């Protein structure tokens, strides 16, 4: 009996938890027990931190943006967990529900269980709470009357969450496919399914309560979280357009592959129901994210590619655990691909726990061009977003100075975040505050934002609120960047990020218009880059161009790179160099290497001047030197969704 009850808790934990065994390996299992004495000790540690040593911006109220046919940019988070996710709960986030998460997103302070205080510097514009579908029904089921003794025994485990219990159960949970055990769910799974519907309704109710059209948008959503033994995870967030949604969510118990997920959603999301899926942590898919085969190793069929093209317009390329844009040494020599990574490079294509080409968005974009030649369309024309994967019910909390960890008391307060300094996958020191999703839309409503996500007029940031526009066209006037109606002219004569630039005249070269503006409360901008990818003679090709430099400088004539602008950061105070970098950069760039016979993609990467990494802020709080195992400073950035060129 105990083995079976433990099996269900273990399956849900391992499916839901995104950190893995190595994350907890050196973590004291007893410390997860939320006794009054333990909480008091955590609060004592938090109180000892010197928060006055950290310079923070004043809180700013939201500035409402009127409806705009040329579109406004809205910042939000489409990947957030609350106490309804069992991994968050087992790490100590036992109280903060979707209601509190939405309040936090709109500016309210949140007191962490450790005693640390969290608050955004500015409210978000939109949020989707994406608790793990595999957890649905657990807490509501345990509140039901008439539980059997076996069900009561299972529920009692939730009253005193323990990682020691998690360790004990883990060896029993990596079977495939997972099934709901009859001891808890009933012979026909009806107990778990029915209470899962109750949880789903609670999440919908919280989203509707928070929704304020024109001011703040809340989407219905959840995370679908399957896991493979020793082989990573292929997790996706499911986001719905409106209030018309399926009666129940689709979890790993129902669909073991993305193909199964899309098929079931296709059957259950009917009428006015519309959904899209967004993969994240593709670098943890271990080659499965951008492969010609599904998670079972079977080749994608034409129908499979059509579904992926239809339902998956976006990819989350940056979040708290890692970046999934690219990896230095994995199909690229781009040095900026070393940003917030920790996986070593694979020695062959079949290894797990390492970085391979099939795990990164840039390589996925190249695969899409290969497929276009083979099947007649490109099923991997996806746009970019960032999000947090926060497990503290704190959406959008991406500011380095406010980072308090991502999994309750597992990595809070600061003393615990810096305790294990070995840079290896899963340790708190390798994590980061996560990113933001930026959407260009006419207004802040569910329909307008969802439409923009479908057409991929989105971009990702590493956490700052950099503004970014990106257009391509054949006939942009050279003076377009100086026109007061620049954006109108760009829409009239070209296409925005997320679009396809159709072939024009063979003699013409495409022109790209880029405008970027700094986050008002963060550092100036350093440079703008364009990343180009194409297929030539069967080989995947790419090139990175520095197209705009700050401080009036130009790319070096030999290296093509922007010179160092001299921006530095004081690691004792985190103060940044004044007078270096630009508040705004804009440029019209022509691709002189363009070959009209090659399909290609282009996307923009904007780099900010260096600022302190969160670990340096924590070192200042604790009165110690910045730790040497990770970079003391970083260059925050933004990535536009691509624009594709396709010959007729």
C-alpha cells in the first residue's frame, strides 16, 4: 500500500519538478520541513542580509497605453508556477495561489517563506499561470469527503512535505508510460480526473478575476510536463485564447508526446476554443526539441509537421534554468552563445545530459529551412519569447537585484543561493531570474495579444524591458530611420518580426530596419546584431553581423565587430559607468551577402552594457567578495522573432 501511494506522489513530483535529482543532491532533506523553528531560522538569515547596500529603483505605477493600430509593446510572463504545482509546494511554496500571483504581477509585494521581500519595479501587462497539469486534482482531491484510508495516507504526506521522502520515491517513478494508480484515483481514474477539473476551474476563476481589458491580461494556461529516464524533459506550456476551453487539462498521464498532446487538444478544444503550445528548456530536451523524430524516435509524418506548424508558433528561448537560443561550440562560434549556459557539449549525437544541435532554437530554424525543401513548407518558423518558470508565485520577477531564487526555500535566502558554488547543472548558482515575453499588439486584451502571438510579432528579453522593433523590406528609403512616421512607413513597405519576406526582384537585396531603446531603469545599450542562417550545398550556415554600435562608433573594418565602448560595472556597489552606451539605437542595414536562391532567416539580438549578475548582488548583501565560479557581471539582451526570406 505504501509503495503504491508513494508511487503516485513520486511520479507527480518527478514529472512536475524541473530541477532533477542533481538539484537536491546536497540539499539537506530535513530543511524542507516547514516547522516554526526552521522558518524562524530562515527569517533570521534574511534579516541579517544588508538590503540597504543594494540600490533599487523606486516602484513605478503602470502607464496605460491607448489602442494603437501601429501597436504597443506589452511585457509579461507566460510561464509561472504557484502552490498548485506540487514541485513548488514540496519546496515550501505552500500558500501562494494564482490569486496572489496575479496580485504580485500588478505590483503587490510578496513575502517569501524565508522572509525575503519580493516586488516588481513596475507591473506586468499580461500573465499566464501555468501550473503543472500533472498536479491538478491532488490538493482538491485531498479535501474531498469520504476518503479511503489509502487516500488519507497519501494526503497526509502533503501535510509535512519532505525531500527525504522525494529521494526515497524517486527510484520508482521513471517508468513509462506513467499511469494513475487505482489506490488513489480509482480503477477508472475518475477520482483524480474529477478533482483535476475542480483545480482547472479554480485557475480559470482566478484568471477571470484578474483580467482587466486594456490594463492587464490574464490567460488560461497550464504546463504539460512529461519526463524520460536519464533523458531530459519535453515540457510545453498550453495557452488558450479565451474562456472557451476543454473541460479538463491534458497531462503526461494522457499524452506522452507532443504529437499526442496536439491530437487530443485538437479533439477537445472545439468551437470558439483556440490554443497554442510553447516549448521551453529545449536545451534539456537532449536533441529531441528540433529533431526529425518525435520523442519516441519515430520520424515525423507530413501530418505531424502540419500540426506543429499550426499549434506551436513560439518558443521560450530564455528562462530561469538556462538559455535555448544557441550554445557556443554547438554549430556556432558565436561567443554570445555562452550566455547563461551550463550543459557540456555532447561527444556524440546519442548522449544525454549535454548540449547537442537538436536542443537549440537557432539550429531548429536551420532545420526548418532544410525541411522546406523536402516537404514544401517550413514547419519550424517559430518566434521567440522569454519567461521565468518562477515557482514562487512571482511572475516577471526578473530583475537581478530582486532575485530570491526560483524554488521557495531550496534557494532562499542569499546564504543558501551561494552555498554550493560548484558550477554544475541544477545547482542554484547556475540559475538566473529568467526572462520576459514582449508582444507588439494593438491593445492589451486576450484576443489582441493572442493574435500577435500567432503571427509571431513577439520577442524575448533576458529580464530587462528593452524596446525592440524589427522590419524587413525591399524598398525601404535610406532616410526611413529619420522619418517621424518611421513605424507606419515600415509596415507599409515591409514586414515585421515573425513574418516571411517573399521573393522580389533577383537583383535586389533585402533591407532591415531595427530600432531599440533601453529599459528606462537599466543600463544603456551596447550594440545591435543580426543573426543570419541559411542552407548552402546541404550545409547549415550562419553569420553574426554587428550592425549598430553605441557611442558613435562603427564596426571594425577587419573583424566586423563593434569596438569596446568602455562600459564597466563596479563590483563593490554594482554602479555602472555613466556616459557609455546609448539610450536608443536605430539602423537600416542591407545584407550585401544575400543570395536570392537560398532560403534564410534573420533575427536581431540587442546587447546591453554590463551590469551585475544576481550572484554579485547577493555577495554584496552578505558582505563577501563576488564568487569566482560564475561571471560577476552579465550583458542583458533582447532577441527578436526571426524574419524569413523564402524564394518562390
